[in-house]
């Protein structure tokens, strides 16, 4: 499908707008006391740091207060979709009777918006043109699901829909990686925790669902690699080139370590907690840094951990 006929990336918005969300990630989702969160919280219970205006009381100090997971999470715009469209601006405090339904719908909507992120990327990828028509159909079906009322969204078999979309995403991966000459590494679902991959040639590699927690990926070439669902928590991406990788999300980038020399796809930005000064031996590339994305309204993004992407 020609690029000028592709769906606009802002319809629906796939970027979190916390200022138009009723802090759903701070209430609907559970988290456990760990390296990512300082306390336990059950689903449906507001975080103790949540203020009356749906802002986070420690937003500027989350990482130092033990809530790194909040700085990593990205809802792909599902929060404002549920708050402003599905529930027409009725918040869970003023309408407690509808709170349970809102909290049930939010994680489902989040998964649908994540799929839209992958579909939109696929539709703007030239190598995937042989399946653009099928991708556009999947896009339209997924958007239609997100536009349903609360009851309709709650009844969606989201696992089945993810599996159907994933068939197409796998085809996109094959087309993109197949265009890279030579033998490509196969690390789907691999345990690469703490792996020494500095300077590794991972161009065109299949890293779907790979565990890359704490891996040393400094100066690694990850162009045209499939990174859907890869766990980058604590991975060192300083000097790495991810510019042409596919299915990488802001969620994954936020969980990794990087700096001014990390090269990201154009749709993603360097998180504010990445250092601006390159380590010794690396040369900064200001053009690759982008601008850190702001969480509108002082809100937070919630839940770290392994991305729930199809693998």
C-alpha cells in the first residue's frame, strides 16, 4: 500500500497523554514490591502517591523513591482513550459505580493500542508492502474494537485477536529481516540475561521475546532486528544502533540504559534519565538523541517488567 494511503499515526493517538487520563495506570494495575516498586499495590486500589487531581505527588522523584517502574510504563494512549472516549470524561472518583468497569477495560485497551503501534509501524515499512493490504484490514478491525462501549471492550477475546495480528507481524519480520544479506542470528525467546554482546553484529536478528536483562549491548548493531517483546531492563545500549529495528517501543527503551550515542528509531525518544554525556571512547551523535517525551499533566506511566507483546 502506498505510504500516502496509510493510516495517520495520531488516529487514534498512540502516545500517552496523562493530562487527559484519570491516572488509570496508577489505580487499575497491580504492582509488587521489588526493584521496580517500593511497595505492594493491588489492582483497583489507588497508589498512595496519587493526588486528588490525578497527578503523582512524587513524579519528579520517582526513580529515587523506588518507583522506577512508573518511569518505564507506557500505555500507548489507552489511558486517555478510556477516560475521554469510552467513559466520556466520567472519572472513577465522581462515578464510583463505574470504576470497576473502567479498571477492567483499561488493560484490554492498552493491549489493543499496543497492537495498533505495531500495525502502524508495519504499514509505514517499505519492506512489508506485500502484506500492507492485510495489515490495513487488521488496523481497521483493531480500531473498531477500541471504539466499542465499555461492555463491548470488556468482552473482547484479546488473546485471540493478538494471535491473529501476530501472524501478520511475523510475516513483516520475515520480510524486513530477509532483506538483510547473510546469515542472521536466531535468538527468539533466548536467555541472554547479562550476555556480553558489546559490538555484536545483530543486524537482522530475531530477538523476539529474548531476555536481555542487564545485557551489554554497547556499540551493537541492531538494525533490522525484530525486538518485539524483548526484555531490555537494565540492558546497556550506549553506542548501539537501533535505527532500523522493528517493533521496538518506548516502554522497552525506557527500561534500558543509554546515552547521547544511542541511536533510536525516529518514532522513539531518549528518556530523560539517560545521561547526556557519552562515556569514554564513544562519540555523541546529537541527531540521534531526540527530545525526551513528557508525561502530560505530571502523571506517571505505570508498571515495568516484560512487555506483553506477541512473540
